[in-house]
C-alpha cells in the first residue's frame, strides 16, 4: 500500500509516513475546531447543524492541514495537493504548476514550461553519490530536467541518504530481478523515467533495459576509455592500474551505455596530469574534481537541446 502511495505521489517511503501523519493530525484538528465553532453558533443538533458543520470543516480542513504540514516540512506537497483537489471540484485556477501528477517536493516546475516536455532522469548509483549530488544541485531549478529517482543496489550507500535529504524517491534493486526479472522497467516507467545516468553503478546494464532506453543511458568512467575500462575496472582499481602503467595522463569519460562494459560511444573526455608523486587516492581526488566540474554541464548539453 505504501509503495503505491510512494509512486503516486512520487515521494520517499519516509515522506509517505510523514504525509499520512499530517493528514491524521490535520483531520483531528479540523474536527476539534469545527466542534468548538459549532458551540459558538448555539445551533440545536439537527439538519441545519449538520449542514453548517460540513461547510465549516470543508473550509477548516485545508487550512488545518497546511498549518500542520509546516512543522513536518511538507508544506509544498500539501499546497499542491490542495490546489489539485480544488481544481477537481472546480475551485481555483489551472496554473498551480503541478504537471503530470508530479507532487514531489523538488519538482520546481516553472510556470512557463510545459511539464510534459520534462526529462525525468533516474540516477543509478551505489557509492557515496558525490556525482549524484552535483547533478541534483545543477538541475534543481531546471524545468526541463528533473532528477526523479535514485536507483541503488547497495542498502546503506551514501547516495540513499542524499536521496532522502533531497526528497527524491529511491529504490533498492535486487540482482535476481534486475538480471533475470523485469530489469525494473515497470518501476522506472511508473516514475515516468525517460533518461538514465549511471554515476558509480557497477552492475552491467541488462540488454532488456538498453532496448527500452536506446541512447538514453549514459555512464561516467574515471579514466580515459577505451583504456582502463571493462569488467572489474572501477574505483581505486582504475587509478592503481593507471599509476602502475606509468601513465602521464588520466581523466574522465562520459559515454553512452551499450551491452559491453565501458564500451558505448564516447560523448566527452577531460584529462588531468598524473604526477610521479600521485597515489591512487590523490589521483582519485583529481578525477572526482574533473567529474564534478564537467558531468552536470555535459548532461545539460545532452538533455537540453
Ligand atoms: C566516479 O568516480 C565515477 O567515475 C565512477 O564511480 C565514481 C562514483 O563516485 N563510475 P561518487 O559516488 O559519485 O562519488
């Protein structure tokens, strides 16, 4: 049941709980205030009492829920929720900025933008998520690109904390279902995902997923492909290999994902020097800086044509 609400409202599991609490407390407050006001009217219990009570609680409820939502940090959600309810019953304008049923807190839809044109991005990541954070920051107020989902295969990964902090829904995927099941295609579709960015995701992408997202999956690799790529070439292993080979340069590669590890068409590369004094750690830092500097901008150029 919670999963359905999570998808419908496009929020995290924790947020569903907070929203339900807000509904419950807002509802109780409405009943309490409604009864107090009815006492002031001095009306006898009867049909007129019921009619006036219904009118009163209809007016009080949105106000009560909005007030309660503030300390719970859910004001944006309820503002949109109430605006949508209002439109359904023919009250209020159609210009609330809620498009495509998107009620996520960070939807940031600009009024002039047609939300049907928004690219909904899923970031697949299983590490600390520093690149995911840079992408989220970069597209935060961009109406054309929305980071709508974080997909992770490692419970406890730092990127999941980032998702929770940013109010971005996240799913933890299982190997069996990813490779021999439905590759989570249904789940991605339920979040309207139309582009996937791999930012520190180590599993090979199943061909079923590549077929559904042709030229719409991009990876970032911490070396100058085609060198130092392929199965098992990730994280510190890449930098160790680069240093052991005595390379004078390394860098980053942003590329499309195909069915072979680190093989798809290269979109962008940037280089840095490898000094004799560099260690895998110091090289990793240089590479991370390059990634943070370029990845969001390259994705922007790719996604907003
Ligand atoms: C990056 O270095 C990226 O190139 C690689 O995984 C790392 C992810 O780092 N694919 P972070 O979790 O974004 O900090």
